[in-house]
């Protein structure tokens, strides 16, 4: 059985791959989403990531579609206590920002869509520097004390604001962030390594990286002369134009062959082996895409292989 990983200083234990819910209600309808969630849970997965704004960017959607689908799945399967649910606040069209009143109203809306009385991990989705950290942490602490949220976390935040938030929580004895969701992968390392990673290590935060596969580039399907039909194709294909991107693909190809593993499994395994990282986030539109992601729970790269990838991605 796959070993679960402790999430920072919390008592949450999570599967080493967090299933991204951004595709639910976007490129995966409810039937397809249920199938992916079922297969993930059957493999031992227990850590589902979403946000109140998924997927407001689609014509006809209003935001919260992903939470609604996940909530229906939890209700029909009767497995709420077996799943760690992470969601986020600040980007929903009806609940923008991080004012205290908005944080609390958005949390209640997320709870209704998820059909649950608590959120396991509640992220500030995008920091709002115009709002004092005292107001943000104060509101989040109220949610924790009310039992609506178990633990709090941050995403898309500067090292300065993160440190200010953590120190305020410690000084006032309020709820403190236990996790950080940064943009981090083999072709985007400076988005986490450095100040944010140092703070995570210092304060005992777990990193749960998003864009773990660089919008699909690290699946290996983007190659010179190929055309990929995907909603993210333009963003992913740009890495082919960089020396780093090409070097990373070469290293991934060779290491994948050595392990008889799939390329995305190797890319996720490198990420999972990095200091402070608890579980990379990756999403799947179909059940067929899942095995390459779930393989991270079983693949252990050698120190030499990790170094090879680290050098290729420098």
C-alpha cells in the first residue's frame, strides 16, 4: 500500500499525488469527472484540489462547477471522511478578494457546493497585497475556530507577505498556514526555489505544487514538428523553444526508459523528491490519463537521476 505523506505541521496525511479538479466542469463533464475520481480513489488517492473559481472562465459557467461536481461525487460515494478536500478563495466572480467578509462568505458558498460541513485545507488563491495580513489571517482563524476549515494554506504569494503572515499568526496565537501551493516544475524552478522554499522549510510548510507538468509539456507529447490539440497547447509548446525544455525532455526520455516508466511519472517523481514537497498536483480528463500520474507513488528515482534532471533543468 502506498505510504501517505504528512502535510506540513497538520495532522492531514495525503497521497503523494494531489488530483487537480480544475478540469471538472471544463474539459471533463460530470460523468467523466466521476470516473476519474473513482479511479483515483481506487488507487489509494485521497487528496483532491479545487477552487471556488473553477471554471468561471468558460462561457456559460459562473464558477464553482468543479466544487459542485466533487460535492456530488462525495455524496453519492459516501466517502467524505476518506478524502482530503482542498479549495481556494479570492477569484470567484461573486466573491473576489480577501477581505474578511468575503473570505467568510466565500467559504460558506464553497461548503454548500461541496455538500460538506468542513473544508480540510483552505487556500488564499491569489494574495491581495492591499488587504492587511491581519485581516486575512483573522478571518481564516475564525473559520478554523468555527470548525468550517481544518487547516489554512496560501498560494501565489510573495516571500515577504508569506513571512509576514506566518509571523503574525505565531505572535497572536492564530491559525497558521501549514501548506503552500506554488507554481513549480522542471521548467519553472525559480517560481518556488529561493525565498518561498526557504520559508517553507523554516516554518515547516508542505509544498503542493501546481502546474506540476507545465501545462502538459512534461508529459512528453510536445515534440518538434508535432501538433497537440489541447486547451493548454500554446502555453505548453513554448518550452520547446528553450534549451532548458529540450534538455529536460532528453533527460526524461532516458530515465523513463531505464525504469520502463512513463515520462510524466518521472517528471512528477523529481518534483516529489524535492525538499518540502508533499504532493504535486496533476489533473486528468480521462481515466486513461491517470496511470502515468499515479505512478509517482511507486517510482523512486536514484540520487544520480534526480541530479541529472536538476542539471538539465538549470
